[in-house]
């Protein structure tokens, strides 16, 4: 499991009068590292958006495949044109790659310098100049730790307020002071990114003079969750799985009456039912010392899948105290999720249209995993 987790978010606003933002952000995560890139396309509108999107996506795609930076730059030079009038590149870029142990690499080309915040102080960074494909790229390595922040912006943020509230704009130094007085360990990345953009909009007095983007990465420990759903095919595995559940370094959820009874038997503890959690389509939850949530099985999981599919992208406000709502909240809060599916067959869960080995519960678990992975969760699905 990963040592550190990169919580990533961004916010942006287009130039006044444009529907599309000329800045673009690309992001990817593997089990070994997180990589994100942002680009500012020359001009504004559709053309700038297309060029900046190409730039950020090429960078993330190639670095994911371990291509050296020189090769990435060469590909960009060959792919993207240069403005014939201004003789400058059609898009800028910045890229950050963070390994799970905190080792990070940053490269910048014509974007405002990033901010590295630690203990509410913007840290000094010693950048190195490299000429790659006739472009001057600044890069550096750093070692991140828990509660560090990386904040990146495009020119539209730095220039906010020029000729209006602030003649010289917001400027990098003023933004640094704003960050030092704003960030705290309880704030999430999405909130900080939105604060920067909201302030940018106010400085422009709602008449935004340039596309503005803010990307934020908060370095923290990963939130982990284990979901055990269904007894193992071999009852001799009961105690082994119970031990794994109880020693898991994170939150623990058990789904299914039989599964809960196995856990209670091995732990020699009693299950109590919370009738207040009963809902129209979801059975009540149980309470068992040592686990964060104990739910009924197939009906609750089916409700979780249905609600997960209905959630709008980025929406994570789940109301309700029934078992499905509680489980869904825990799944959306987690970064790394381990799902243990039991292979023991419950005849009531069999669909005659499916093969004999594929239970309805297993299918639901697989689809829940897919939905969570689409939301950027690292999900491991195992069967016993």
C-alpha cells in the first residue's frame, strides 16, 4: 500500500465572453505515482483549449510510460505549432510527478512558478535550467511529506486585478502570502483551489481578463477501507479472513448477515441491530465492536451501486443514515479500497441467465469497483 497520497483538485474560469477555458489540466494516478499537468493555450477560446488540452495530455500520457522529459518536449515541439506572428509556443506547461514515497519531480515551461507550502510557509525552490528542443525548461526535485501542498496557477491568476483593484495584478508574492494565511491541515484540495479562483474572479470584478486556472495537490496519508462481502468458499478460511479484516490499517466494513455472523463468532462478540437505520429499500445495519459498519448484503450493495451511478461527477454529499448511505459515504471518502468477495454460493443470489459460478453479489461487487475506479479510487477486488 502507498505511503503517501496526493489529493488532487483544480478550479478554473474562462476569459470573459468565452464559453471554454483556454487552460487545460490532465491528471493520472497509478499505484506507484501520481502525475498532473496544466497548460495555458495561447489566446483564448476553442483554439487555446484544444492546444492546451493536447499539451497536458501528451505530457501525462508519455510520462506515465516513463518517457524522458527530453522526449516529451521533442514530441510537443513536433506536434504543436509555433505562432507565426509572435514567434512563441502555442501553449505553456507545468508538470508534477509524485511517487508514493514523497519523491517529486517538477518541470515548468513559461508558466508562473509553483508554490510549495509546508507548515504555512512557501518554501524556496532551487530550479535548474535546461534547454530542450530550443525551449528553456526549469525543473527540480523535491521530497514531500504529510501536510505539504503544491499549488500551480496560470497567468490569468497572477494578472487578476491589473488596471482595477490592483494596478500590478495579484502577483506571485501576494498569492504566496494569501496561501500562507489560508492553508491548514483540515482544508481539502478542492476547497483551496476554489478559494484561489473565487478571489481571482473578485479581483477581476467578474470581468475576467484572461483564462485562469489553479491546481492543488495536498499530500496526506491515504484513507483506506476494507469491505468484506460474503463468506469464503472454504469455511477453513474464516479465521484467516477475520484476522486480516481486524488487522487492516483503515476503516472496516462487513456486508452480509452470514459474513457478520462469522466475524461475531470468531471474535466472540454479539451483534446488535440498529432499527433506526431501517429504510424502505435497505435493511437495518448491525453494530459489532471492532468494525466501522455492518450491513445486510445483497440489497444494500445493490442500493449502493444504484446510488453510485446516479451521483453526478464530483458530487459526494450523501444524506441518510441507512446502511447504503453509510457505506457509500465511506467508499467515497476512501482513497484505497480493498474488497474481499466470498465465493460461498447463496442459492437466493443466483441468476439463471448467468453462468453457475457467477453470483449476483460478485457481479455487483465488480460493478461497484468499476464505478469507484472511474472516480479515481485505487480498488483491489479479491475472492476467497
